[in-house]
């Protein structure tokens, strides 16, 4: 057995060098958070401040790139696409894939809102309604559950571009923090081949992946591809691009879309003054508003409130309990962070309604008012776009034997098995302790949760983000500017959820220093990251760490389904430390 394991390890070391990414700054350890676990142990408030200090570094980059000629080119390209009936497509994988879906949903739900509030205005701008789309590696299903190894295949991204029928003069905006994700680069190459106008947002200097990685060089060297490289350095939690990298990309991509929307709507309506208050905002300073948001999060009372909530959630988990978040306007934002806890911290993923074997996810998210059959269309502003590729399709795309011989079930019907609608899930009420937590801006929604769920949870809490405290259990005083996409409201929720999930996981012992040692190795990039974490924390060379990780992976594969399976990275570290 061990001979085979060593052969597998040697194969990864010698033949998968394009996925050895320790040379990327974004994959390295941030000196500001090097002792994050010790800081949180000393003071939760100080730990939160440390995380926000890394977010604060983004303001300098935001100021610079919001004035960059490449940003203006992207905004102008989106504007031209809008008024010429072309498509704008956001593309990503993992955190950036969920961000892409979020941006599309913000856009579509804006038009749903205008249709209700001012039908006369809606008639003038309805031609823009179906202009924005998203591509997520793994399809919409990956919004709620990671699809293993899909990001390793360029052809998967290319096929998704073909299925959306991207054409000449459409605009593709692809986001990959590391600048090397194969599936995303596949969307770049295919869209470029189809003569679309392509932009790629990355958070490392473009020259680094281009010098070392053939796939990056091939994609970025194309004449109709504009690379907007925004080097933001290491993440607060090493390698966790769900944090600062995706925050910066969401700000920049969202600002470009919102500014282009404002211009297109202004053009079509001739600046109608009887529009709703959030109809147009032509003068917003995105850099200043991002600073204002961080200022609000750094307020003393806010820090104390977030810290208290982190300790509350930690207490629930330590009692073997479960958290069920409730949300209205921000359900997808909260879902995004909650989904990403599974691969990042090796937590149980979300369970389908017909799964009576698997352990329930520590946290989940639901809507209190809308039935499951309607919830996805309500949140996304469109019908589901999951993937239903068969064995033949996977073979044609050159997928590995494991995927093509048994295609993953990631279609629309499987997506509907996750009960994020208003139906009570009895499985989440069986634990010794459980809590329903509303997160959003509406105090009345928090009260309604109890009414709709018939008081079945053992505890109810609310965490409000608005300009006035209305006796909330936890509160952030923040007044976001009114803009079409409500971009800063969504960013506020994103930053809050990043802080909560990171803080809770630090206090639960799932982060050492600033390394996420409870990491799932569900693709080649994460295998490499796991090896580097083991090498760093156990003071051994890369090859030895690789072999030891593959040994742990083999040992843990023998654990029967339904039983708790620890992270192979954490398991390896503990085994070697002993």
C-alpha cells in the first residue's frame, strides 16, 4: 500500500508542478496575522481588529484601481454592452464564482424592485433587464456545495462559455485571486476566441503567474484580454481568497457594473427625477464609501458586538449545537460564507433533505417566508442554471476517470433538495442546543422569524446592520449609500460574515497561527497548500510532507460514510507532532 502512496506523492511532486503555488504572494503568510490564534485567545476584540487591519490595507488599492485606465475601460465596455443589447458575464470559481452569481443576482433583483416601485420607469429600462449573467465553475450547484476537482479543468470553463453562447462584443469579466485557476482561464480563452471583450481581475502581479505557469501566460497574452492585476498581498488567513482578495474584486467589479448601469439608465430615461431614491447615484465615491464602511466596523461598540456574537456562536458549537441563519435580502451573501466554511475549515457540508446519514452542517441559512420551490428564483432573480453533463460530455472534455465514470449529481433537481426555504428542517432541531439568528437590516424581519418558525428553536437572536439600534441583540451602526446594486450593504454583510466565520474557527482551534490547518484537499491547489502547511508547521521538507499527507488521505478514506472525517492536513500535523 505504502509503495502506491509514495508513487502518488512522487507523481504530484514531479508532474503537477503547475499547481505548486507557494511562490504566489497571495498564498503566503500575512505578517499582521501571524499569531492570529494567540491574539484571539487573548482578546476577541483585538482579534477582530487584526482582521480588519488587513481589510484596511485594501483601501489604498481601491483608491488606485478605481482611477486606473483599465478600470475605466472595463466600465466603458460594460456600458457599451448594455446599450447595444450585448451580454455581460461574470466568471469565477469557488469564492469568486459565488461572487459572480451574487453580482448577477444584485443586478436582476434591482430590476424586480423597479418593476414593483415604478412601472413607468421600468418600461423605459426593461431592455437592460436580461443583460448580466454569471458562470460558476460547477454551475449554480457549487453555490451551495463545492464540486471537487472541477477547477482543475480548463475545458469545463470553455464549455460553460459555449453554453451561454457568448459572442463578439459581449463582455466577460473573470475573477481569480491567484491568477491561475484553470477553469476560469478556460472561460477567458473561449470568450477570447469568440471575440468577446475580456477582462481578468487578479490579486497578484500578472508577471508572476505568467512567468511560471503556461496556462496563465496563454490566457493573459491574448490581444482582447485586459488583465487588471491588483496585488493585495497575503490573506488574513493564509491562502483564504474568500477574504481580502474577493472583497477587493467584488468592490472593483461591482463599482464598474454599477457606474455603467447608472450611465445606461440615465441615457434611457433622460434623467427622470421622479425615480425611486435608489434609482441613480452618479456621484458616489466608491473609495470613500469603502473607507466609511471599514470605519463603521472598527467602532468600539461594533467590535464589542461582533466579539459577543462570535463567543455566542462558539458556545453553541461547543455544546454540539447548530446555528441556522435567517435572511431576506442578504440570503445569498450569508450562504456564500456559510458554504465556504466546509472546504476551508473541514466542516460538514450542507445536507439534502433526503440525507439521513450525514452529519448536519454546523451552520445553515434559510428564508422565513418563501417556500423552497420558489426561493432560488426569488434570490437569484432567474431560474437555476445547474449542470447536467453526462458521461460522454465529461469524456469529451478530458475529465479524469473518477469524474467521467460517475458524473456528479449537480443538476437543478439535486439543488432543490437543500431546504433553504421556509419549511422547518427537523434535523436541525434535534441537537442539544440550537439557535436561529437573523442577519440583515430589518428589525421587523427578526421578529417575524419566531412567528414563521413557531418558536421551535431553543434560542433566537438578531444581528442588525442599519443606522439605528432597535434593541438588537447584536448591532452594527452603518448607513450605506443608496445605489442600484446596494453594493455597500452587501459588502458590509460579506465583511461581517468573514469576520464571524474566521473568529469562530480560530476559537474552535481550526486555525494555527494564520494557517487553516483544518483544510479539505478537494483539488490540486488545495493539495499543494496542505503540503506547504504541513511543511511549515512540522518543519519538514515539501516531499516528506507530501508523502505524509497522502498517507493520511489513504487512512482517512477507510472511515465509513456518515462518520466524522477530520481534515487530512490536521490529521497529518497531529500524527507527526506525536
